[in-house]
């Protein structure tokens, strides 16, 4: 095994250790530094679409993050329900951030009474971040409940959300997605959005609004339909979604204006929650209706390996009238690995509890640099790998 591979696997173990230790230590507020900026996106037909997106920067000063659409996934840790987004604005217009499904103290901003086009009308649902601001503007939420949420611009929403100012935010309970009954091994996010190329071009060139060529989104006609920022193209790599015998949490988001219906082919799922609100009676189904701005959480328990297509039942399956394309995703279910032990006959033991896992991971960091963290080679470093370390007699010695 080369040094690069060893380093990558060791880095995964380091990250896993930090997650374990975070679950047992003190609580700290989570802060993210986002930057709103213009970006161009190339479609499968070669066309260049002007968009606005978010970059995740390391702090309030550096601007080194890559602008992406949708924006980066903001994870609120289980042991701390507080979230603050610090926003920089590199657009030519004011912007802001809201999370519609979460309570937030808002200060709506209005156009002046004498504005010729929008007198006294609300332009932002909360305080704004002006163009070119030096100090990031904070947006805070407390008591973030477990669930899947969508953050997006709260300013001129019909324009700025369409241009790409949106992204996913998630938080898990300590013992599962929402409780011990919704524990999972793997997680997959499918984030739907749409592009009207004409609207994007008019907005980017300043030809949108009263008296301009395009006055509103009433004539909205999307031509590209995106999953996780890209429309499907023939030959796209399937998304790893765990293996037989494991539970996968499927998080669904719709940032588009249209309603979409995610349909699983040859697989059913248990609908856990809508917009971060757990369902009183989770239902077993294979289609999931996603109106504009909706999020849903679904538990999958695949019994067979293979490829599971997920597509829009409303058939938004084209890229500017070319097929196949649009809202198609391929989930890849791997085969269950053989049990670990002599002659492969011993059953894997359950993962240890969190304090024991923290001790085990700390031992590996100190004594086994370069050891593979992904013991079961499922491309995921989690508690199962720590348990397998123990089965492989790699655990710390008895004291």
C-alpha cells in the first residue's frame, strides 16, 4: 500500500476520532463562513449558465473556498443545537440567509416609501448582507432540532433562489436520525433544483425587473433539472448507498419552483419526516412528493445488492429536450461482506459504546499510524470499523 493511501486512510480515522470525541465532550456552537458569489456552470450540451452559489471559507478573513451549487452541507452536531452562518457577499446586490423550517429572529427589510417600483414592499425577510462587505454578517439559530433543512437567500427569493443561493443543512439526534428507532449506517443526499437558462441570462445581465426584457418569473420555463448540482448524463457514476444488511438514510431536498416526485425503482423506503418534523406514523412507500422548498427523510433497508434508480415520476428526465437526463440518480447497493473471524464463521460483534470507542481510536492514533481506518473496505469510516479493529485483535492491551 503506498504512502498516499495510508495517509488518506489515517486521515479518515482522525476525522472519525474527532466525531467520537465530540459526542462525549463539551458542547460548542458550530460556525460556518459562507461567501455568496457568481459562478458559471457548464451543462451537458456545452451551454454556460451564469449562477450564484455559496463557498465555504475557513474563517472570517480567508476566501479560499470553492463556489458550488448547491452550497456546502452544513452539519449541526448532535451535542450542540446552535448554528451560526457568517455571510460574505461578493454579488452586486444585497442578500441574506434563512432556513424556513427553523425559528429565527427576523428583521424584514423594505424598499423606501418613495421607490418608483416597489414602494414599502418587503425586499428581504431578514437583515441583509450588503455587496462587498468586509466583515461577515451573522445569521443565528438556536435549538436546531434534528432533521434535514434547506438554507437559502431570504432576499428577492424568486430571483436569488433560482440563481442558486441554496444548500442543505442537517442535524442528527444523539442516537439516530431522530431517535434510536431511526439509527442508520449510511447517508445519501439528493438535492433537486432547476435552471431556466433565459431567466439566468437576463438576471445576470441586469435585464430583469420592471421595465426590463423579463419582468418576473411568471414565464418561468426550466430546461435543466439537477440532482446535487448536475443533471444526469449517460454513464454517470452511481452514488454509494451502503450495503445489504445496512440502513441508509436518504435525505431529499427540492430547491426548484416545480413539484417533483422522487420514485425508487425496485426498492421501498420508510418515510420518517417532512421538513425536519418526524411523522407520527412512518409510512412504507416508494414515491415521495417534494413541493417547492420541501425536505423529506427516508430510511432504506435494501435486501439485495445492485443499482437502484431514483427518478422524477413527473418525468423531468431531459437536458434541454435531450434524453436521458434531468432528475435521475443511481444508488449503488454493495453486497454484504463476510463475517470477520477464523474461517469467516464468527459473527461480527456489535460496536462498542462511545467511551470505549474513543479509547480504541486514541490508541490507534498513537500506535498505528498508517493503519487502514476503513477496515471493512466499504468506503465509509464509522463505528463498525472500530468494532472490526477489535475483532482483528488491534485493540489496546489490557491494563
